[in-house]
């Protein structure tokens, strides 16, 4: 009689039942063996551990008899106090060896990031060439060009935000976002400088808003590179958008340096500190040379106050906010350059800066910097001492004020001439 599928199923069921029976037997045997090993282990006498070299082996203490009982025929009193056995010293654990620091080009993901940046540059160049071709052949008018660039910038940033949700595509998202912000900055330059549809002040405001959105996105992604691209891009294009108005450009960059400080909170973005502060100081120096006056000195003083105040806050608030302390040298230099075109003596400005830096050096908080060389107190103290020396030397080099009973109502210094001798206050006479 031929076997059917039902017979095969029954055979398999019997084999499965036999296998399960064997597994149960094996499990019961393992449980019994384990119980026997535990009983044998508990019945073994304790093994004395050999003491390390140089130390005496400590004998186990004799059992203490319970209260009211004796171990011998008569309990003998103790001959004297039992000396305490000192505990062996605990050796400190050896520090774990640190992994060697790899060069930046060998770090994980660096090749992907470089390829992403290169792809973004190729994309930006391709878009620029496409727009140039369309403009040369008259396909796009000025309004269409500006609108298309704005739409393209927004689309690139939106695509980058969407791609960043995938961990495998985050390097590409960073590059696409950088290309989007570069396109937006070029569009602002076209609107303000090429077509002159907007005044420079409005163009700088729009560029500042674009940079602020980039800093917010960089904070959300925890990417300093994106913050460097957005802040550095607007700093590089600010002179072109300002269209030769150096005082306006300097004021915008000083405000930008102050407004982007919150990006440092809880971060160690040292390069961003230099990128947001040094262009502002350079713009103030340029404005002091082209448009001297009290306004430039006010901007320089505001920049110095922002830099010194934020550095002091970083040492007082335990939020792991680290700054590049040597950047503090730039703002006092800008103040000393700007004071030449103002009505304030240089030694007065230097004295005010010296006092401020010395106070910050004394009152700096306990929060440690990213590196010991970036500690605020030594830098502020050394800079304050140098400014104090400059104030003393500059004040001593100035001509003495002639004695005059009318000094409370005078004080203006006329221009010195070659024959009149040293300048005198208006309305006063030289002492007889």
C-alpha cells in the first residue's frame, strides 16, 4: 500500500515527539548536574588567598564566641587589647590608554563631507552658468532673474532640511543648504548693488535675516560649518551690499557680531567667534579711515563691550560656552584707530579700556576654557596692563594746559600754526 501525505505527517509528528522527549531528558540531566556541582562547591573548605610580595599574610580572625557561652572549660580573660590589622592599600587603577588622534582627512565621514561640499560647488556653478546663458539670450528679465534665484535658494534649503532627516544623507544636506544660502546672498547683492531696487540699509537687513536663519539651522543640526558659511558669507558680501557706505557696513557687522553670539552657548565653536568678530573690527578700522568721527568710535566701543562682556559671561555661566580669547585683541585696536578721528583723547579711551579689561581679569569666573591657553584672566590682564601703559605714555606726551582763570569757559584748541607756537585754549593767554 502506497504511503500518503497523511502518513508522512504522522511520521514527522512521532519524530518531533521523540526529539522533544530527548530534549527534556537532556534538560533534566543538566539541572541535576548543576545542583550536584553547587552542593560540592559549598562543601569545600575555604581556600587561603596568597598575599602579594612584600606583605605579610593576614591570618583569619578566630571565631568570636556568642554571649554567655565559652569555647573551653573556662573562659580566660583577654591578656590585653587586640591590635587592629591595617587594611591593605588600594592601588589606583591604571588610566586607560587614549586612542591616537587621527588627522582630519582620515576621520570617519570626512570623505563624504568633502564630496558633498564639492557637489554643492558644482551645483552652484551649474546654476550660475544656466542663469548666465538665459540672461545672454534674453530668456529672463531682471524681475524673473531675481525671483528665480530667490525660489531656487528657498528650494535648496528646504530640500536640505528634508534630506537631513536621513542620517545617511546629512553630509549632502549640509552642502545643499550651503549652496542655498550662497544663492540667497547673491540675490541680495543683485537687488541692492546691480539693479538698485533696494537701499543698502534694507539689503543689509535682509542679509542679516538670512544669516540669522542659517545660524538657527546650524544650532539645530549642531554643525559649525553651516554657521561659518552663513556668517562668513554675509560678512564677505556686506561691503558689496553697502555700496561704499563704510560706516553703514561697519554698523551692520557690529550688530551681526552681537546678534550671533547666542550660537556659541553650549558649544565650542572657536572658529565662528573669529569669523563673526574679526570682520566687524576690520570694517570699523576701514570706516575710521574713510569716514572718521564720533560715530565710528561709538561702534568700536560697542564692539569692544560686546566682546569683553560675552567673554566674561562665558566664564560665569556653566553652560560649556567656549570662545576664542585672542580675538579680544581686535576690538581695542579698532577703538584706538577710531579715536584719532574723534574728539576724545586717545589716552582717555585707552584708560577706560584698561580699567574694563583689568576688572574682567579680576572677576573672571571659575568655568574652565576649552584649552588652558584660552583662559580669560591672563589675556584680559595682559591686555589691560598694555592699555594702561599706553594711556600713561600718551597722556605724558601731550602738551601741558596753560594756566588761565577763564579755563572753565574755554577749552577749544585752535589749529596749531608754524609761528604761533604751541596751541592755547581760545580766550586764554599764556602764563606770564
